[in-house]
């Protein structure tokens, strides 16, 4: 395996097939947490941590427990339990050491447990037949792409909140217009590097 294939996996997962703006997975947290830049950064970091840990543990469980014992049909349940446990650990850590971020994220922190992007990445790593290193590069690219998209979106939403937006478009309508324009911008990455 060469570094160019790892670079291709990273760029493809970060920009070309962005989990939020191209695949449209995990939109509830994308719209719910992106009102403020600080909260979006915190959510992005939390997703990076949970996604990396969940993918690593899920990959190991799949290849060293489920496949050898012919229990592949349990992958959904085992991946969900893995993700739920990791989110609980992260929630306890934030509550104790970063209480302002814990309060700012509110209900969305426990929602990482049900964030379909985290589960999707665990499945995609298996479905793409990635080895462990490729899985970690792919997962980092997806989670960094999530973080990039939510931070860009939060910055735009903060600016739009100060703009003279017609009353009928204020709130979620203008947010959906903004997200659709961002999606079109990310669609421009298709064909980049011949990927």
C-alpha cells in the first residue's frame, strides 16, 4: 500500500464524498448544533474522537471476533453498543473537565450515540474491505470533513444572523438554502485528483 492511495482515501472522504454535504448523513446534528462557532468546533472534535475510537474498536471486533466465530450477523448490534459506550465515556469526561462545552452541546452530545455518520463509517470500513490503516485514514477523513462542514456552516450562519434576511426565510429556511449552496460547492470537488 502506498501513500498516494492513503492520500486518495483521505481526500475522497474529506471533500469529494463529504459525509454531510454530499452523502447527506448526520444532518440533524449539522443543523441543530451549528448556530454558534464554539459549539460547532466542540461537536466536530467530539465526533472526530468518537468516530475514530468507534471505527477502530468496531474494525477489531468485526475481524477478530465476529468473522472468526461466524457471528457477522451481529455487527449492527455490536457496533451500536461500541458507539454508545464510547459516547458515554466522552460525555462523562466533558461533564467533569469541560462543563461549559458540555452545557453548550446540550442534547446533541448524547445524540452522537445515534449519529448515523458514526455507524455509517463503521459499516463503510467493512464494506470497502479496508485494512486497519486504511480504515483509520478513511475515518479521519470523514470526521474531519464533518468538522470542516459544520464549522464552515456555523461561520456562515453567524454572518447570516446579522444580515437583513426576509422574515419568511429567517431561521431554518435560510439555513437550508445555505446548506444546499455549500453542498453544490463541495460537489465541485468531484473529479479532483482523478478520484
